[in-house]
């Protein structure tokens, strides 16, 4: 699990783009502290509150009973963990990932705790894990407070795709002589196995999560027979994964790698996957840095993409005045990831100003699969219920 979370850190962007190579030097972000203004507003924005004497007493009692626990009462989430100092692998104190991204603060005797406030906390979807602890199985929990939103499942067998008539294949396609090859996952609906002209093709920057998202959508009764999903995996050079991901997906960091990756996604892959077929529609998609990329691909190549699925977009730049008349864009984020939520709302306004048809989807969760599974699923459902806005 620790290795998996390192991959998630690289994919989710929990650190600033100027982060260090070694995980021991990651400048992990803490949660925004509660202010008087926030309290007076009824905690409409999530924040980290000070522990009072009652909280500390209850945390000490809880810590004596179990190594990791949480409690939600109304707008308040309290988390307690008992962690030996030698089990904290870096950063000095336990760090939560990923729906809540925050440090737990020391109470003494290897006990740590934190309190978070948000007006809809009791309706939230949470997966809580300790990221930097040597025994992470002692530090994880889930909470599902709303029946309105899907709860993603990790235990879905590959047979779910087969039973739906879908075919999953994996390929290694060459990006360039300099940057080598990249693993690509392709999932085709049963109506798209021979010809793609009646199909919607979605190109995703987060291929390592593609099967997970598609299987959850199928399990929730989505008919994906006329969809093709193409997921580009992150680089395999683990010590440089986040650097490469940023260079490839975010404009302005490494122009040569960014341009090469764009060519790979918009020329090489289209040729390899579609051949001479012209699909019904093409969409770019991704989360976090991949969400910013999905927006940028639509903006840079409106001749290629009919729309986009933008999930929790990271930093972005509106660098052209490109019109996106009638392009279908689905965009959203979690209410517990304030920075990405602000990005999504600002990006939605920008897209509408360009003439795009925008549907916003916001989830009572944070920077993780609880949020992205719901945005993804609702986006696909909306596409099923409507004609494509524009053939590429």
C-alpha cells in the first residue's frame, strides 16, 4: 500500500511542482486552518480546527482502544492515530491522504489527532489513510455519508468488462526516440470492436486508473457498448514520475516534453487506435494534472476533440482566445479539495465564455477516487443521454 500511495502522490499532485526528488523532502500541504470568518459563515469552506480540551481527552481515550479511529458529528470530523515515532517514515508526524490532505498533530505518548470542520461533513465520502507511516494497515478507514453519490469499489473483477462485451488490451506505444515508449490501456465496447464510426473515444491522461473507473461505471448499469477508452499510463521511472508527469501535462514546464506528449496523444495514438475510422466524438479526460491537460488539449486542438472530462484540475493557464462553440465539457471537483475546487469553478466560467456547453459536477469528498468516480460516471451517463455536440 505504501508503494501504491507513492504513485497516488505523483498522480494526485499533493506537492508543489517544485517538490524535491526524495520523498523525505516532500513539502506536503496542510489543511487550511479555520478562521473566525469561516466559523461565522457556518463552515461553508472546509478547514482544520484547533483541538479543545474535550477533543484531546476523547482522543486519548480513543487512542488507548485502537491505533486509528475517526468520529463524525454534524460538521466535525475528528481523527486519532497512535503511531510510534520510528514508524513515521518522513515529515515528522502522520500525514493523511487523500480525501483529507493534512497532518495529524502530536498530543504526546505517540498519539496524534486533528479536527476538521465543514458544514456537510456528515454527508461526505471519505477514504482516510496515513501516507507516511510504515504500517499503513493500522491507519485507514472509510466513511459513506451520502446515498446520492456512488461509492467506488476496489474489488471489481475483470469479468465485469467481459460480461458487458468489452475488451481490454494493453500496448506499449513509442512516444519518441528520446522519451521512449509508454504503456497504454485500451477498453472497447462491444459495438466498437470492428469499427469506431458510431463510437465515442475518450483519451485519458491517467491510464493507470482507467480500468478502475470503467469497471465502476459498468457496475452502476452504464451501457458503454459504444465507447472506446484510451488511457496513457504515467512514466515508469519511479524516482522522477511526478516531474515527468508535470513536464508532459502542464504547459510551460518542459516545452519539448509537453509538445512531444501532445503529438503522441493527438496524432500517434489516434492513428494507432482509430486507423482510418472517424469516431462519433473524441474527448480528452484526466484528473488533477491530467484534468488541466484535458482542458488544455481541448483548447489547443479543438479540431481533434469534441469535448473534455475535466476532474479536479491542477494549475492551468488560459493562453489563447480559442472559441469552443458547442463543445461538451464536464468539469468538477471535491468540496474538500479547496484549491482544485476553485480551479474547476474558474475553468468552468472560462469555458462558458468560449461558448462551450458546460456541466459542473461537485462531490462531497476530496482529491481522490470518491470524487473522480462520481464525476466520471455522471459524465458518461450524460453522454449516453445526448447526441454528441460536434463530430471531430
